[in-house]
C-alpha cells in the first residue's frame, strides 16, 4: 500500500484524509617549418692603389659568384619548401577524407508529408497507404501523423532516390504499432537479388519477433511482441566490428558477430513492406518517425532516442523548443527568460504563469498510464508558498488532471518539496532554501511507485500504486500553474521561481543517470 514518506518537519493540518490507491574533427597536421635563407658571410676587401683595376675586377668576379651562389641557394630552398608543402598537403587531405567520411541522414516523419526531412530521399504512398490523422492514442507521440498501412491491400511507402547502404555501417530506427505479429510482416527493406548472399535487406516481424538480415546473413530478436502496442525498434550494422545488433525500446534484443556487410547496389527502399524468401511481405498497422544514418550508433544513442520523451533546456533563442528526439515543442504564458542553472531558464511569477506542451504518451494519465516514466528538473523557489509546480492533464485546459510536484508549507516561513501520486500516495522532501538551485527527479513504476531524488540522491518512495481510473489519452504537461487539478497535498496555486533543464523519460532512469543530470 502507498505511504506518506518524509513527513513534514512542521505539524500537518488536522482532518487530512489519506486515500490509498485502487488499483551522440577537423584533422590537420599542425606544423611549423620555418625555412631560413643562407646568410652570406661578410666579405673583406683591401685597398691597393697600384692594383686598383685588377683588384676591382677580381672583387667584381667574386661578387658575381657570391650573388649567384645566394640565388642558387634560395632557389634550392624554395624548391624544397614547395615539395614539402605539396607532400604535407596530400597527407592532410588524406587525413580529412579518412576522418570526415560523409554520413547520410534520412528522416521520414510522415507528418502528412512523404518527403525526407532533408528533401533528398522523398517517396510515394503506394496502393492507398495514408498519413493517418492523429488521434488521442495514435501516433506514439501526440503530434503529427504516422504512416497507416493495410497489409491486405499491399500498401507501402516507396523511396524514389536510391539509398545506398552497401558496404558501410548504418543504423535504422522507427516506431511501429502492429495489429498482427504472427507470420511475416515487412517493416522495411531494399532488395537487389532476393536469393543472392547479402544483396537483399529486410526488416520484419517474424513469428512475433523482430527479424533483420541481408539474405543468409540474419539476426532474430529474442523478445515476443504484442499486438496493438507501440515499440521503438532499431537495427545497427557495424562494418568495422562486423556486428548486427537489434534493439527493442532502447534495450539490446540480440547481437550477432562475424556478420558480413550488406552488398545491395540497387533496389527501391520501402517502408511497410520487405522482400523475404522471394516474396513481398506487408505490414498491418502504423509506422512513424523512420530514421536512417550511415553510421553505427552506440547503445547510448539508441536508448536516448527510444526513452527520452522530451528535453526542455529553455535556452535562447528558442526557449520553448523540445531539444530531445521528438520535437514536442511547447508554449509559455507570462514567463521570462533569465539566467539558469545551465545557460538560460524560465522564470514563473505565480498564477497563470506556465509552460505547456503536448504529446506525453507514457506518463501519468498517458495511454500507457501504468508504465514507467521519470521527470527531472532544476528548481529555484523564490517564496515559501504552497503551490503546484508540475501538472499532467488530458486536455490543454484541464480534463482529467492532477498535481504531481509542488511545494508545501504550514507556516509560510519554511517549506518542503512534495511529490504526489494518483489517489494521493505522497512523499514530503527536504526543506527548501529560497533562491537556491535544487535538482528534483522522481520516477514511477508499478512496483516502486514514486521514487524521489533530491540533488541526485535517493530520498524516499511511496511504494506500489496504480494510475487507476485514468482515460488512457496522450497527455499535456504544465510547468508552473495553469488550472486547478485534483489534489490532496499539493495546493492549486501558482509557483514563483525559476525552472531549468526538464527531462521526461518513458522509463525509470537509474540513480547514476539522475546523478549525472544533477551534476551538469
């Protein structure tokens, strides 16, 4: 059962009822080769009136020889310098070519467009495939559109320009939502010869597991997929290590070594279909945010893309932009950009002063409302006032909403941080020092409930609780205070102070990760 952790350091109001829950160089040769021209030694001359003419002639001859020697020496030095510069230039150019190999980037957002973000690898919708209108539960993120596909109609997305993935490292990422996981369901592919070794690339679901290969050079996932569930999938081929790696929701699902490179030199790249075993397999469901890059991304890169829902740095010139992988940009009302804990931050001034963003699929009242999530931020409070700092809601103006984090004070002369879950399991944190930066993180899972961390250090937990009775909709997040929400221990009042560096993850981040955020 949930508990109230870290009791207030001042008496709590009486008649308070605690309800328990229901349920990711420029290389050059820096050298300095100063060349010095030979310095002629001083010539000594003698004066002899009897041999003046002869001596002058001799001196003239000597001078000519000396000047000629100097000129010859200078020419030799110049020739040597030119040769050295040419050789070093060639060396430097080779280094630049080697260390700055061109990386190809592709992104199909399918946000009612069939173009690549970089306008190179544009494509076409085949057989009635659509960029499906967003709803409260589709796509994975609550903005834009996914690619909607019906396998029985042989629908797919085909890329017009040849995408060269042959003999190189590459990474492919996407969000998928499949209504069928049995049999063979093509997610994407490119095929030159379906029966030739390493000449046909396919990424599909086979027998409820991810499956990727180049023809007779394949890797299968180990995790069984469920229908009607959004997954982040990724495949990495490392041409140096000769490894194939599969990831599911940011976690390595399998790895295969001694894997030779893909060799397909032509073929149309498709999304929603793949040629496998000499026939085309189609996908039934939704595919979104397909990213390709000709590099082998690290496990850290993949986990970042799969689990960071949003990151708000609040830095100028675009303080409301999401700096994470999903572009969940927000808006502000009655806030100001000020010096922050890291670069700039937002100052909030009380009632109707807030930041708001939409698209949180797995947090609080989200579609995956009982799945893990984490929220982290820097806070500097300017008053000892009971208030709400973080709210989650199902609509922009309220709907089903609740206060997640706030400040609690009994006397108005001191205060504490307070984190509150559904049906009000609550953690009272440490005392607040005004106008001082404090890093706050809290994580959620069914097993642990809320776990509160202050300045990177674990403070306490509510224990188990469930977000029962929620609507399962993509949610809004409010920072500051926008409207009154259901609450027991967090007062519906405006926050006064500064907030910076907000991270929202779709998993319980670790104490080591929280410590890193708390020590930028």
